[in-house]
């Protein structure tokens, strides 16, 4: 299983989509972005291949590149279309009808709050998706759901400036071997630099070492679990208003094929 595209192939696919960016500067090598980094006024998108998970996070965290996009189980071409929709109207990402797949075979919405048992929400998700929760190949999807729900039930309210416990919305979108898992909360407390910085720290240490050194969730273990399980990760926040986090999660893959996936990240 190989997902890599040559530089010319990436450029040809990009041009074939005929998407004109107004708010985003696209580039196919890091060097092409160097001039923009000095006086950044637009979002920066890097279209690459063969980047490790740590490389992707490092470019987002250290180089302030907003979108690092690679070809993978969800194709380069489809990701360009998603980015095109976000570029045309960034607010559309926060709406429940925003879609990540050209032809999803199913879309589901679940509303919950801090008192809803996490296990109940997760079981309902698998029931709606018609996926067996007990198989080994469902593990990554289950852990992503648990971590994202926990963030909305515990972390967001604790930082929510006295807003109390508000309802959150979980949206599931399914196509082929991918599930888009989105959580929308009404707190707007997500800080991109902190979130991806924690992931980078855990990746540098290794998850097992990080867990042994600090058993508290605040050490970034939860963020790294989501990132490790996802093919693509979207982070969006309207401060003090709304947060949407979306993980595109493969299901039914062997562990070997899961490790071959090329990751992408989108910081809105």
C-alpha cells in the first residue's frame, strides 16, 4: 500500500481540480513558502508526500504552516476540494452540514452533554455506523471517539469562562474505509499551539514514555492518541463561541497498513 505522489503528479492533480484559492497560499515544497513565512497575511498550505507524523506536526507547530496535506487513503484530490470549500468560506466548517467526503454513504448526529455516559455515546456511534465495536480493527475509531467526547465533556467546560455545562454535537460521516468524527462545542476554548505542541512533545518522547512520566491527561496524551489514530486532523476555533475538531479515521485496516498512512493537518 503506497500513497506517495511525485512533485509533478501533485501539481497536475492540484491543477486538474481547478480550485482558485483566495485566502490561502499553496506550495509544493517548503522552500516555496519561505518568502511567505516572513510576512504571513494568508493561510499557508503545503502539499507534500513522505512526511512522517512528527514532520507534519513540526511544520505546523514550528513553521506556522496552517495546512500540511498529503495523499493517503483519502486522496490528495479530495483533500484539495475540502480545503477549497474552507478557503471560499471559513465559517462553513463550523456548520453541521459541512462535508468531508464527495459521496458519504451515511451521516449521523448525536447531541450530548457532560452528564451523558461516555460509553452510551460511543456505543450509539457504532450502532449508527453499523460497525462492530468489539473487533481489534475498531480500536482506533473507539479511542478517537472517547478522547473527543472527553474533551467536550470535561476540558472545554473547565476552560469555558463560567458558561456551565452546554450541549455538544457529535457528527459522523462514513465513506468506504473512512469515518469523519466531528465534535462541535459552544465554548471556543481550543488553542492550536497548545494542542499541537502537546502532540509534538509526546511524539518526541514516545507515547509509552510520556504516559509513564506523566499520567495526567493534560500532558497531551489524549491529543496524541487522536492524532496517531487519524489520517487527517482538522482544528477550528471561534474564540469564546465555538470549537470544532474533526478526525478522519480509517477503520478496518490492519496495523501494518494503518502505519503506512500519510497524515495531514488543517489549522483553521
